[in-house]
C-alpha cells in the first residue's frame, strides 16, 4: 500500500520524488523503491521523522506501538501522522504520542490503490486541522477517490470497501467458472467476465444511475437476464452480500477492540 501511495503521488504530480522518503528494514525493498521511484530510503524510521513533516504509517497493526514508541522522542507538534494500519484506532495512535498532542489522521484504503483506483475513508484525530485533512485527502485522491467520515464508521468502511475487492474477485472467479461450465474456453470466459465487470462499473460511474435502473435496462420481459436474476434471488445473492459486509464489519470491530486493549 505504501508503494501504491508513492506511485500515485508521483504519477499525479502531487509531489516530486526528491521530497519523498521511505523507511523499510528490508534492504531489498529499499533498493527496489529507490530504483523504481528515485526516492530516498532509510533502514529505520528515525530519519523519516527528522526529514519529513508528513509521515505515513504503513506497517502491520501489531507493530504500531513498537514503531511509535521507538520514534517517540523525534515526533513533535509539527508532524502530521497519517496511519493506514488496519484496525488501529485514533485513541491508540494519539496515546502513543500524547507528549506532543500529535496531529493524526486515520485512513482505511483498499488494494485497488495499486492501480490508482482505491476507495479510501479518512478520519481526523482531535488535533488534526482542516489543512491537515486537505493534505491527507490530496494524497489518497491521487490513488483513487476518498471520503471523510467520523471514526465510528471506519469498521463499516472496512467491511464494505476494505474487504469489498475480495467479494468482487470471488464473483469474477465464479462468473468465469460459469462461462466454462456452459462451454466457453477458460481464456474466453475470463476475458468476457473481466470486461463485463469493468464495463458495468464504468457505466454506473458515468451515468450516475441507480443500480436498480441499470439492471432494469438489461432485463427484458421473459428474457434470459430475468431468468438468471431469478436464480440469483433463489440463492439469496443480495442477502449473502449484505451478510458478508456485516460479518467483516463485526470482525473489524473485534480486531479494533483487541488492538486498543
């Protein structure tokens, strides 16, 4: 995800490579980032805090406390911390840096950031300013689209857009397999399935019509589509999607509670 942000910021012209600094304990990753994006890299986070005003925390949730405690003495009120660590609440982030009333923004992006098509939700902490929020939003708009929400909604965002790509990929795989079942070569079925999903999403974005209206456009009386939709309804397709989002949201709340304890 951090690499996707680097790629997006550079591609959009939001920032020049000479102003980006990354820290990673892996020498291989540092060399890759430096080679691919011409940015400065370090083995530890200390140099990042010393050289940068905006710091994006892109680490595994279980090491957040250790990383922030290690850098605690270097963090000042002049820093803006943007965390994309999944399930780590603002209270924990601000608590680790309570000595300086840290300006923190928590973000829930998703994996399409890798192709600059992410859906991200941002939640500002107690001390984050409007300018901080504008700067953070510009970063995530560079890799897709973003919305600003109260933190209480981030678990729902996780259940919908955070986990959502997995639901879409499962549907895409099933659609491809269905094509194979009815006689298409797998390569043909995969090409048609991917383009169908892509085209449908583009149609929704460009027309801004309600999904029900777009669905009705495809559904002729007594035709093939209504027969297929009937089969989906028998299998409770829409109910299963709702259940999946709800289950992921509940799990996100559980994980967030665990990280805060």
